[in-house]
């Protein structure tokens, strides 16, 4: 079967994003492309929180072989770089100027210039996740204005290489936490630019620290999360806010051991599975009372509490005040 080949120079502009949606039968709404057809299903989110910066989250499944071919940017285009996180790397095939780039769980983070000729494809019928952050040279250097002179000099040297700039590194547990925060931030109605910038600065600093300074990553800090399974576990939790499934049942649902699920969930979300669940449950409680107008008793029952007093205790432990204060 012949592959479907899509060629592009960039996907940052609204026009290029709209073309991509049309090419694969997607519906574009508010910088998100929704796909639901025999070739592609899922969503592609694009956010440009400030000039010179663009973030994309790919959460898709393709059912035919698709090759995305990024052509080298022509000389009159502004030089840009992309920091790409392949969150289930075993599914991907990446080529740089026809040369295959090996991706593994220990090397799934890529930094490349838009002057490189690259192909991206993925194994069909498997859900995949990618986060890519694209920025101009001007934006990048502006983030490191106060960096140590030696670090900034190294950074400028890498950027001057232009089309030759291609680096790879492993993704650490701290990086997954930052990626999760970026994911949450770009999905909110009101973008928190300061927080987005802080998380991206952290990701960039981590990447350059691993590559430029050639630091050895301690073995215990290496992290090869089954990100898709962790996301699936989180989705199941959010669908059962009334009564959480047991850890054993949840682990079985995502084909992981209970110990691996607990360990990797905390690595991705920065808190234990129980802490995360309670936090989301109380967030829902606030929404039910504050926005939807439910009484404390109604919210407690809807969230599975047999005793309203137990709900009030948990809410107060989470927020420091009783839920009844939301009604005043």
C-alpha cells in the first residue's frame, strides 16, 4: 500500500494549519483540529501564546501509512528551531535527509532547525502522542538573556550552525512533569503566559543541560514512561470521579503492573495517583457548587459520598475552608 505523503514547510501559521486540516479531513475550531474519519482520529492542538513561540500537541491514531515531509525552509524564511518530544517513540520513524534517526525510550527528545529536510511517520492503528515546541532564534535567545555567559555562548554557537543543528537527548521525569503542565495550560480558556513560558524555559534548560554540558544523567533519574498508558489511566480516573477503580483494576485496564502504574503516574503528574484523584474530585466539587449551583449535599451525593460530613472534611483538607463558603 502506498503511503499518503504530505509536504509542508511550517505549521505555525493559521493558513498552514488550515491546509493540514483540509488535507486529512479534519475540522478546525479555535486552533484545534478534530479528526474523525477512516484515515485519522484524534486531535491536534496548536497554541501561539506569544510572538515567536508555537506549541503543538498531537494526540492521534492513523489508520494508513502517512509520511509528513518537512521541507527545508527557504532562505527568505525566518530561522526557527523545534524541540520535539516523542512520548511513545517505538511507534515513530524519523528520517533526516533520508537517513533514519533511531528513537528509543532513552532517546526520544529532539532539537532541530527548520532548515533540515525531515520525514516523520508512525505505525498505523496505534494511538500516539507528540508535543513539539517551535520558536524563533530571537525568542529563544531572549529567554536566556540572564544566563551565564559561557552557557549563552555555547547556545549561540549551536544556533549559528543553522541547518546542521540536530541534537537528541532522553526525556527525564522532570521533563514529563513540565510537559503535563504545558498540556494543562494550553487547554485552558485563559492562557497563563507567565506559567507557559516558565515551563518551556524549564524544558529548554533541561535539554541544553543534557546536551551542551554533556552531563551524565544518573541512572535512577532516567525515565521511560509508557506515556500513552498513563494518559489512559488518567482518563479512566476522570470518568470515575464518583467511585475510583482499585489500583489493581486500573493497572489491568492499561496493561501495566500496579507498582509500575503508581511509580510512573507520580513521575508524570508530580503527585501520587490518590493525591491526583482527590484533587480532581475536589475541583469538580467546586465547579458543581460554584458554577452549576448545586448544594453541598447534592455535590457530595453526586461525587459518591454517603456521608456529607466526610465530603466536607476532605474538601476542607484540600482547600482550607468548608464548601458551604462557596455559597456565600
